[in-house]
C-alpha cells in the first residue's frame, strides 16, 4: 500500500564525542520508531548525564585549546562551504532518513536538505563580511566593536524539523567559532547523527561538534545546568522552553529560545481568493500541521467567509494521506501515538467549545494506513475566539475558521494570544497590509503568502514564542559576544590620583 520504504545508509547509531562515535557510558539504547509503519528503524545509544559531561568536556577543551575558535573567518567559511557541498552530494540519503524518521513527504525532506545547505552557505558568506565595526576613529584613538565566539554552546532541537532546526544553530555556531554539544529530539535523531558524520568528513577538528542522543530530562537538563556551557540555544515547546530558561537563569547563562506559535492567517474581503485558498491549505497541512509557524487559525472576513470555506472544504476532503515515500502522498502521519492523541483531544475540545466539525478529525479507515499515526485533515468552523483552541498550539492537521467583521476584529483576535511567531494577511491593498503589520505582534508577517523564510531574514517570535532570533545577521549574533576594543595610539598622562590635587579644579 505504501510502496517500498527507502533504504538509505543509516548513520552510526552512537554518540558523537570528541571526533569519534562511542557508546553511552551505561550502554543504554533507545528504539527509534518510524511513524509511518510503527517499525523500529534503529537502536540508538541513549546518552545520560555522564555522556553530556564527557561531551561538554570535549567541547570545552576544543574551545579553550583547539584551533577552531582561532581559525580565520576565511577558514571557517571554507569548512561551512564544504559541509554544504557534502549535504548536496548526500541529499537523497538525508531526505530518505528524514522521511523515515519524521513521516514527512520525500519532497518536503528534499526541500529541507536544499535549504539546510543554503543555510551553511549563507553563514559562510556572512562571517567573511561581518567582522565588526568602527565606533570612533578620532586621531590616535580607535574604538572597535569585535564579535568574539560565545564559547561552548548547548544546542537542543525538536522532532518536527530535525535537520533544519539543527542547521539554524550549527551553521552560525560554527561560523562564530563556537564549539557545541547538540542534543536532538529522542524521537528523531537520525539526520543529526548523519550530520555529525558530514561535519567530520568536512574536516572539522575533534571536539568542536558533539552529538549526544537521549532524553531531554537527562541529557538536555544536564547540558543546560552545566557551568562550562556558556549559552543554550533551544527550539521546542513553551513548557520545556520555560524550564530551560529557568535552569539557565540559575547560573546567569545566555539563552535563546524558539518556541511554539498560534499563527493567524487573515483573509480580508478584497483578497485574491484563489491564492488565499491555496495558501490556507499549505499554511496548515504542510507536514501534517507539525510546523511551529503553521497557519492553523484562519480569520476570514464575513463577506467572503462562505465562499472561501467552500473552496477549502472541497480540497481538504481530497488531500491524499500516505507514506512520505509514495509520490502520490500529500500528507503523512503524525510523529507518535501520544501526539496524535493530543491533537484528537484538541479536536474534541474545539467541539465542546462550540465549533462545528465540518471534515476529518478521525483516523483514516484505509487499512493500509493502519500501522501509522495518521489523522484525517480536519476542518472546524465557527471556532469561538475566547476558548482554549483559539489560543493554544494544536500542532496537527487541524484548520479552524473564524468569521470576522473586518481587519480590526481580526487583529484583536490575533492579538489575544500569548504567542507571536508568524501571521499572514490577504488583501489587495499594500497600505492595509502595512497597517496590519504594524499592529500584528508577530516575528514574521506575510502579505499575500504564507510560510516563506530564507537565511537572510531573521526568524523568531514576539511574546512567548521566543527569545532572540535565528537566521539573518541576528542569528549569527546569538553565537557571538560583542567586545569593545579601545585602542589609544598616543597615551597621555593622567593626573587623576595621587599627585596632590595639583591639576584638580
Ligand atoms: P519539546 O519541548 O518537547 O522538546 C524539544 C527538545 O527539548 C527535545 O530535544 C527534548 O528532548 C528537549 N527537552 C525536553 N525536556 C528538556 C529539559 N528539561 N531540558 C532540556 N531539554 C529538554 O518540543 P518538541 O515536541 O520536540 O517540538 C515541538 C515544539 O517545538 C512545538 O511547540 C513547536 O512549535 C516548537 N518549534 C518551534 C520552532 C520555532 O522556530 N519557533 C521550530 C520548530 C519547532
């Protein structure tokens, strides 16, 4: 029914510490399960606090004594370019591993790898041109701002975009001259381990990059609490992000957080409805809605509400579920049985809160899909704006629709959430879009589109959607400490102390 799963070369299923693949200290292993078939893909080393300790020691030594932080920007850029070349060479391998591990379609996984290679190329270019700046140049005095590496950093990533989210941290961390310990989600470690192989093949010195697989509560917590780790860059859910921030705050470590979102997609009465309908679907059903910026909350002006809903409903019913490696598949399964149960809970809650279930919300009847954690694409109408579902991240293939009076009504609803990651506005008037963007407290605002991002532009959230930014110049700054260097080429005498007040006025 699914066709044949791909058979890529699997990465060595061990921890990557100090340039070598090694078993965990206690020999524990964890099964990594394919969400499409329910079968075990690999038995991966399950690290613990002792392994985190070993990896931090390697990263610390590499930072304090190794060549990487002292390499020139040109040398670092050359290595990042080599990584990009290798990722492009191995695109099919990475894409197949990602699809097996996450359930997303092969097309999406291939796009992820292409974009990941581009992220490495972007930071390679940026580090060569972004060396700091001159604050003052006055006579013999020169004041410079220089960017120094932030040090040893812990990178913690989620399961929905394992390779992509890792690259948004790994590429700028390396460009900046940091060394790191990376902990992928325990559900999806395969492409991260393959990336470790790629970094080694590219010639990265031992100890600069370390990968410790294992649970968040053991490996993740140990990394965040370790006083030798100077900065933590975390992507994941809000509850975990708060714990990470609290632990980092205990020892005044720097922290960058990319958290969840409840992202409104606003369609006004004058919108191009053909394009708006296409993108309303893409906004939420891409990767079965397991996207931090999923446009799961459609706010539609009264005048066009019924027409847009009809257009969308016909298409939702036709979305083809299946294995990510089947070329006919448009949407794969959810990541786990627990996660599907959580999403189903939100579908029930929405109905309890007063929404009408128009389509989906069930597990597909097709017995060929019985082994995977599928959920039918779901359309809920008339979602009340004051309920939990209007505010909380569902993270599944669930589109909720609210009828709004006008832009003001839409903006008030959009603002009534604690999160602020991304928002879309559909109108033919640029002036309307600009006015909306000014009032939308979201890190990204799309006008007549949804989802595009690229390495040159910053990514991150207002409010509880995060702290700091990834990608863009700001994404490099996260991994740098600014140092003010004051140079005085003509030192003068100072009469300030101990000269009997002779010159004091
Ligand atoms: P999660 O918070 O459950 O886990 C994220 C990572 O944190 C995992 O590696 C996990 O093992 C680790 N972790 C768990 N407890 C920890 C602890 N106490 N200390 C340190 N690390 C710990 O998130 P998830 O379910 O893997 O990912 C989904 C979430 O990620 C969604 O909320 C989504 O919106 C968010 N996300 C945000 C962005 C963004 O750019 N803003 C991108 C992707 C995903």
